[in-house]
């Protein structure tokens, strides 16, 4: 399916920068810094616990060479008691380490998830157009869980086990340097093997995590689109797409498992061979009287105590590489420029141009002098003003013409302007520029004489309300969905908005009235009911500017007439731009703008355009419905 192909392409990305795992993981420091004291304390406690475990072989040496060799029961009991206390101390220290990291790292994960969510809200709509939702969901869930597990376990134990191996190596060489060299012989080849493993496993982990995001997207789309899948009998093709992705994910997971088995086999086999060689050599030295039995027991106990730190290197490196790729995926989203920063830069540029900075001596006059003069002339013009607006989507093919070209249109304060045009003419795109869902690539838009590029998006959206043709409702109550359109709106505002949208009747008839949950995407309601709630949401906050994108398309004739009658009262108190396809909607407007070929072809009253513009007459007569 098309959606599946789109998401699968993200798995095969070649533009992902290749960073070292250490450099990627260092980016977590700003989030881990608030809990650095507990993390450092936990690491120290872990090192202390490992050092306690290395004291046990020294007690064994004293026990074998002393009480056991001299057949001293009292000394044997004393040695046994010391071993028991050391074991209890080691267990308590490791328990303390886990307690130290559990709560703060849950807070780190929550803070990272909150930062990701905030950033997603500030990213432009063009970003969300490009990114599959499953990829974003996997970054906010499974990737952050992987990061938290790394901070809780591998981060600490890479340090703890490194210190343990270093201290243990010193003890081995101090006890018997010849046997110590035998045990340390596998270290150089293990270092080389680990370096090769890290590079291969990092790539495999990245591919697996991307494929998991693709799979999440398919599952989410299948759930949200279950009516389409069942209605068109597409469950088999969707199931095949799901199986194809699961097979690919299974293949990648098996590759990771093979790499981990390979490195773990090497890390286990080489030290075991070294321990076997040291045991044979040590036994011969004991037989020759060159080495005491207690020293050999202590030496082998120290070597066995180092088995876990050495063998764990493989999966600690694996977890670290998975955390590094999860961190890269997380920051891929966080590194995307937020719209507020872009808005500030754009606003600064506009203000600099409007300030009329004098050009350098001998420099040419700016090319848009006439346009600047026109803007200055209309700077104090109220209402909604488009001045030479041009727009091209960021992912448009190079060299393709802009979707909107030289849009110049003035909607006077308190006026309702209908926007009419064939499908693909750019009506919805033009309306999306007003609430700054997109920014124009050229030209300016003004609200009551204020350049839109100089306003923060929060301020713009407090002035502008939008009702889209495809209404989106959330998993909340009917009242909560409506009140999203007006911060601080009261019960009286809610009732007024429902009455304007002719939604009060069916809302009151719901099992719990306005407190009834409408379900995900509002699928428990009909299309017309969802559209009326979306319209109520647009008018509940009494906005200064109202943008309506064919808001009555799903209503029957009688309901449409009642909504239009109530909507006239709202339009009389606001400045509105209404996308219209039917004459009944056009008649709500004071004037009509015809959008054709990405340009404003004509502006006038409905009757004037019917008389003077054949294209408009065709659209309104229904003959152009097939092209609409």
C-alpha cells in the first residue's frame, strides 16, 4: 500500500549522520544533569560492591593457608563468618545502587518525553506532513525506554565492571605475575573484537528501531482506518503489509541476535581458555612447591569473580549501542527547527526591511521598493490583507511553479469573503496561511495592519479561529472538544457556540449530554455531527478573524439552512474568509474571490461574478462539480 511504502522508505534512510556511540550518548547529559549526584553516588556504590567481591578471594587464601591447613576449627568458623558478611554487604550495596537510580531515572524519562511532546507541538505542519506518526510514537515510547534502561544499568556497570577488571588484574599480577599474564593474554584480541562488534551492532540496532517505527505506523493506520479496511475488503492486503514488515523486523532482530551470540561466544571462550591454562600451570607450580594452595585458590577465585564483568561486556556494549541509536532518533526530532525561532527570524527581517535601512553608498536600490511602499501605504489598513503572497510546499519538485502566486486580497474589517475555486486551486492552502500553519514563501499577510510574520504564533491563534472541512475530534467529551477553541470560555459561550452550529440538539440527546465521551476521532458521531462540533469549536472563543474551510459540506439541506441563519449573526461581528463550493454558502459572504491557477482571478459580489466570469458561473451551476 502507498502508506506502507512511504513509511518503509524511512527505514532505508541514507542521510542519517554516523556518530560514535559516545558522542551520541553525551547528548543525554542536559537531561541527566539534575540527577547527576544520585547517578554518581550509585556508581560509587556499585564500584564499592565490586571491590567487596574481590576481597572474598583474599579471605579464601587466608582460610586455606591458615585454619584449613592447620586444622583450626575456630579459624574456619571465623573465615566462614567473614565470607558471609562480605556476601551480605555486596548484596546490600547492589540493592542500594538500584534504589538510588530507579526514581530519578523515571523522572529523566518523563522529562525527555515532555520535551519531545512540547517540541512536536511547536514544529511546523510541514514537518508532520513528512513524518509518519508511528515513527514519532516509537521515539517517544520504546526509544526513551531504551535510554532509561541504559542510564539505569549499562552506564553504571560499564564503569563498575571496568574498575573491577582493572583492580582484579592488579590483584592477579600481584598474587602471581606469570599466571596473571596468562589470564590477561585474551585482552588485546577482545578489544579488537569489541570494536568490530560495536560498529556492526550499531547499524543493526538503528535499522531495527526504524522498522519498529514503520510497524507502529501500519498498526496505527489500521486501527484508525478500520472502517475503510472493512468497507473495501482490504484486510488481506493490509495484513500482508503487516506481515512483510514483521518479517523484515524479525530478520533484523535475528541479525542482532547472531551478532550478540558471536561476541558473547568470543568473550566467554577466550577467558575460559585462559583460566584453564592458568589452572594447569598453577597446579604444576603447587605440585613443585613453588606456589601455595591458598594462593592458587585465591588466584582462581579472583579470576572467576572477573568472569561476569568480562562476559557482560558484550551485552553492555549492545545495550549502549541501542541506547545511542535511540538517542540519535530522539534528537533527530528535537533538532528540527521549531516554528517560533523561524518566526522570530522572519519577523526581524521584516522589521529591518520596514525600518528602511539606508543602502551602502553606491549600492543598488532594493528590488521590492514598490512593494515596500505599497505595504507602508496599507500598514494601517484593518482587516485581513494578502500582499503579493506566494507559496510553495517544502517538498515540491525543484523548478515546479508555486501553488499560490501573487495573491493580493483585502478583506475589510467585519467583512465576510467567500473563496471559490476548483479542486487543486489552492483554497485550503491559502486559508492555512492565516493561522500560520504554513508561512508564505514570499509576500506578506497582515491582520489589522500588523504583519503576520512579526506576531508570535500564540498571538496569531488567539486572534484567528479555524474550522476545517475534515473535522478532527479528540478522545474527550463533546464539551471539551468545543471548549478547545476558546481559552477561558464559559458555559454560556459553550451553549452559544452549540446553538450557532445547530449542535445543541444532538449534544443534549447524548447519554451524558456535553459530558459524553465522543471516542477517538469522534467516530461515535456522524460526519455532520462532527462537522457541527468543529464549527462550534471555531466560534466559541468569539475570534476576531474566522477561517471556515467549507464547514457545511457534510450537512443536510435543512440543517445547513439553520446553521447558515445562526452563522450570519457570528459573521456580522468578525472578519471572515470562507471556502465555499455551494451557492448557499457563498450567499453568506459580502464579496467573493475567485481563485484560479494559484491566482486571484476576480473579486466581486456573487451576482457580479455570475454575470462577468464564466468559470465562476460553471463552478456555481454544478457543471464543474466533476472538477471540484
